[in-house]
C-alpha cells in the first residue's frame, strides 16, 4: 500500500483505527510495529507518530520499554464524547437543512440508498463506512469551518463505538429507521426536526453502547 509522505501518520492512524474497529486488533493486543511497518513499506517514525495520535484518543496505551497496546476509554468518557457530538451534529443537521440545495439532497439520497443496501446485506462494516460519509456530507453542507475542524476530529474518535453499537440486537434496524426519519426531515426542509432527530440518533447510540457494557459486565 502506498501512502502520501506528508500525511503518513494520519493515514496510518486511520488504518489502525479500522483494524481496531473490525477486531483485527483487540483490546489488550500489543501492536507489532515492526511487522506493520514492513507490511506497509514505511519507517518506524510515522508509525510512532500515528500511535501517539491514537494514544491521545485513548485507543492505544504507550508503555515505556514495552511498546503500544490496544485499549479503550471508560464508558463514561465515551458517553461524554457522544453527548458533545450529539449537540454538534444536531447543529450541523439544522444548518445543512437550511442550506440544502436539490443537488445536495440528491447526493444525500444516494448515500442513504447505499445505507439501505448494506442494511439488507447485514454488512455492518460497509454500513458504518457509508454512514461516516453521510454524516460528513451533512457537516460539509453546514459550511461552518470552525465547526468542521472540531467535528471532524471527534468523528474519528467515535467511529469505532458507532460500529460497536450495531452489535446490540435491534440497533442495526433502529439505526436505519432513524436515518429514514432524518432523510424525510431533510426532504421536508424541517430544520428543527432534523436537529432533534440527529441528536436523538447519537443519544440512542450511547444507550446501545451502555447496554452492551452492562451485558458484558453481567456475563463476567
């Protein structure tokens, strides 16, 4: 795989997030820096920069003289991220609804259709990938550069947990239903409803994650 030199560490961090999201790297696993560098054809410098980025996000724990290990934040920290994101994405939905052109809406419909296709195939990984594009596009339509900088960084942090939330029975179906309601709000240009639905969508993901944590603790 080839990387653009100026953004090596950003692209490597994205790849490592994806490996964590899909379970190729699990909590407690040690990151084999040497093997990954060899596979990717890169030096250790951008790899270590990427690991520092993920360390700040709470996905990697750097242990002196031992290496990097996959970890995850406490549920309370994850819930705080979703609380903030629900407010920011809700505002994005409102602003996007106010600014949306027919061309914007046509693209949003196309993305929604791809969500429906992946829901029917029960392809959670591709569903989340398209879902990320969907939410990013709404953010783009909103057109606030300051908001964009804040939301873009936080979106990367919660992507893993959006994927995990779909593991709760019924959450996948609830997610697509919420997207259908949201698309209709955009169709009707009902910006207040679009904002409310987007905030509810994020809060429902938090509740799904909470139930998964509770189930895991009960099983333990």
